[in-house]
C-alpha cells in the first residue's frame, strides 16, 4: 500500500546547528509535498511545500529538497533554535488537485539542546 | 479571521455515548477536511467537503461516524456509540479549492473511558 515516512525517530541537535530531517515516500504519482511542524497539544503547522517539477525550494531558515529518483524528501533547518523543537511530518498528495487529500508519515521528533 | 477553530479542545466521554465536534474553517476556504491522529502517528484522512458537499469518505469512517457541513461554512463530526478505539485527536483543516497546504486547527482530543 501507499506509505510515507518512517517510524517516529528522534533527532537531537545543538542550538545553532543545522538540522536535516528525512522522509521517504512510496507513491511515484505524488506531485505535491508538504512539511508540517507540530508542537505538543497543537495542530500541524505548515512550514514549506514543493511541487514535483522542482527539486529544491527555500524559505526562511528552511529548505526542502526533493529527489524523485529515490523518492526522498528532506527538510533542512538552518541555525536550529529551541523553538524549533517539535514533531515534523512530511505529507504527500498522490491524488492531484481534485481532492487535495494528503498522506502523512509518522513524523520525526526534533529535540534542540540549548 | 484567526484561523481554523475547533471546539471543544478536550472531550472525555464514557463508552457508548455520542459526541459531536465542531470546526469553523477560514472563511474564504471552500474545502474542509477531517483527520484523525493517534499518539506518535501522522494524521489520517477521514473525510472532506467542498462547500457543503461531502466528496470523499475514508474507510476509517465507520457507520458510527458522520460529518456535515450544512451551509458550506462550519462543520460537525459526530461519533455515535463511542468505543475506546475512538480515542484520538480529531483535526480539522481548511484550504482554498486549488491544491495547496492546509491550515489545521488545534484539534479536539477525545478520550473514551
């Protein structure tokens, strides 16, 4: 069946370092990908998205890389701050704009050490 | 507009009782989605509306679950005869019609005892 992501791993980084969170997806039909950040007790918060016709997109302190050859997505956070501590989910849309339904992975816990 | 609003934030209910949750989306968003999230997992799609029409329902949405969006604005999700397995965070999100990221609400955490 379709699946996105890994079992929930934990990434521990020092404040100020760069973080890289990885995600694997299995559906080659997916043409749209999103990274969400979820803090404890809150709903997922949109961080950045990328369409399949791109391989890199940059935001403020964040960069998403898409490698369609190996079906891999990564989120890079520059100069990680304590406020970045959260669970990060990648999500894919293999259904196109008709439904805009997303498949989420299980997430990665980012722990930023002061 | 302060984003997607969900009420209540928390609900504790006894097994067998019915519960109803409400979601108020961002006003200009045509699409509204319900997802369920269990601890340590990513959200799972339940159903979505475009305006007042319910266009898709997941297999996860058993006959005990029903969702409505009567006027194309707020939506309700009702669970009848709740079971312990229904305990989860129920997330609502909205988006414009075109493909794009959702805006999620803070969710309703349901605990069935």
